[in-house]
C-alpha cells in the first residue's frame, strides 16, 4: 500500500498515469534531443517534492523529535537518499532513477541548497539563478511530452545519469514563505516590546505550525528557520537561547533584559501547564474518592482524599507563584513602555527645540508680525492713491440716466398692458356678436316651426268633414 508521500505525489496533475513512464524513466539521457520534455520532468519532480514537504508529507530524519501533541515533518529540509527513493517506488515502474539529476538542477538554480553549504555560507541563497518556469507544467506541455515518450520519438543515449547522492537540501521557497509568515504573525498586531521576546522553547511552541496547521516543523526545520531569520533576513536577534524580533529602534543584540523577559515567560508557561495538570489530577482524585465511597471502600477513599489535599496544596503554591510571576512580568512590561515614552518625549523635545531655533524665538515672531502689518498697511495706502488717480464721475448724471431707464421700462410695461386689454375687449365683442346671431337664428327657427304647425292643423280640420 502506498505511503502518504507517494499518494500525495501521484495525486498531482503532472503525475497522471500516462506521465509515470516518462517521470520514472532515465529521461536525462534525452536532454539534448528533447529539452522541453527534460525541463518538464525536472519541474514536475521539483514542484511535487517541494509542495509535499510544505504540507508535511516528508517524514523527519529524527523521528524522536516529533511532538506528542501533533505530528512533526520536515518542511524546510529534504533528505535525498535511498530511503526517499524507496518511499517513491511503485510496483509498475520501480524507483525514479533520474531523481539525482532533479536535485542537481535545483541546486544549480538555487531553489534547493545543500544544508552544509547554507550553514557555512549565508550568500548561498542570494546567488542568482534562472529558476524553474512553472509554465512548463501546463497540461498541453505535459501531454505533448508524454505522447512523445509513448510513441518512441525520443531515442538514443547521450550521457549517463548521475547517481543520487545522500544529502540534505534546504527548500528555499518553503524557507522564505515560513519566515514571512512567522514575522507577520509576531509583528502584525502592534505587540509590545516584551511580546517580541521568546525563549527558544516558546518560539518553537508558538511558530511550529506556521507553514502548515496540521504538521509541526521538525527540529532541523527550526534550526534552519532561526538561522535564516537571524543571519539572512535580519528579522530577529538570536543567541541560541533567546529570540527577539527586531524593531527599528531596539538594540540589535540580545540584552540582559531580553534574557530575563524570556525566562519569565518560559517559567509562566511552565507554571500554567503545571496548574492545568494539577487541576485535572484533583478532579480525577475527587472522582476516585466518590467511586470508592460508593463501593464501601473506605481505605481507597481516604487515600484519594489525602492525595487530593496534597494536590490542592501544590496547586495553591503554583497559583501563588504564577500570580507573582504575572505581576513581575506586568511591571517589566510597564517599565518598558515607560522607557519608550521617555524616549519619545526626548525626541519630541529635541524636535521642538530645533524648530524654535529655526523660528528665532517669540521676539523674532513679533518683529515678523509687525513688519507684515506695516506691509499690509502700505498696500491699503497704495490702493487708495490709485483710486484717487482714477476718472471722476458725476453722481447726478448717473441718477438722471438711471431715472430715464426706469421711465422707459415703465412706459414699455404700461403699453404692453394696454395692448393686452384691447385684445381682451375685442375678444369680448366677438363673443357678444356670436351670441346675438345665435339668438336671431333660434327665433327664426322657432317662428318657422310655429307656422308649420299652424298649417298642419288647418289641413287636418278641412279634411275632417270630407
């Protein structure tokens, strides 16, 4: 049955069933005849192993370093040896014989760096390299290379494939991503100075799952991560026991205050864990005493109660100690804030002093304001003189012209109103004429109707006796 690492790699799109013959073959011998397929296979293996390590599928080299609370894995360091080849072996195609070339290319491109070289030379990560182009993992490229392999297009042998040499490799991409996440988690919420100080033990507990929440970083990962953060990125100061995230104005190295803060925080964490264990033990002993009494076993009940009393006494001592430690830590944190406040006040005082020096004091400001007032009064005087030098206008002429304009406007308005009145009277006359004509027409029609009725009545009388 495949192990988790092999199951994960075979689930990748670039490791489909029709691609396995090529990926497990001695493909480096076709590097010149089919460079596209060579690059595709190199990128596929490197991407698969790097992501498998990122998600915790690489078992740690030292299994004893695994935590009892959650599984541990090598996320940042990959051990390339026969054990890895055995983990990747499948019955149909055997072991990946070209894996050594994959690591050689990754080392050349600085996507992987030998662990010993990295420890001795911090510049090993900064050397430029062309890198792996992720576009070679496109489905079309993978399919075309697979078809070439299946059809036998690539034939011949040009050079022997390098044998896999046992070595430990730093996965550069995973290392940098983990470091970025750790720094963001530690400094992303405006922590106090004391919050930025950790013992190594607390650092491991706090950031062991920074890259993957389901798997903890191994001890080898932690060593590499601390080395990168302290030496390469400069994000922390580290002396082997105490870790301090650096700020702009904090000391570059670990101080005695930092060591004391880290020790207190570690002791507080230990005491808190002991308190939890004692509380659980007291609850268990209490339950044991109740069960013994229920079973009429007085001796066992007394023993449980006696152990419970002892545990309660120890719990009280631990709680008192924890309270004292928390008080000391609070005072240290308060003193640290006060130091920061005093530094800010000193800097502010210096800034104000410099600004006052540039201004020249209150007397100079008074002189400047007085000079400004004089210049403004001169502007007013010049304006008045310029107004006096302008042309003189007779106000009586202006009043007469304005009155003439008002009279013309009033006459035009009255004429307009008279014209509208004439139109309304003409319309009224027209309506009266129409009404008179309508009345005459109605009278004539009524007369004609009466005459017709009279004639009809006479005719009916004359025709009656006949």
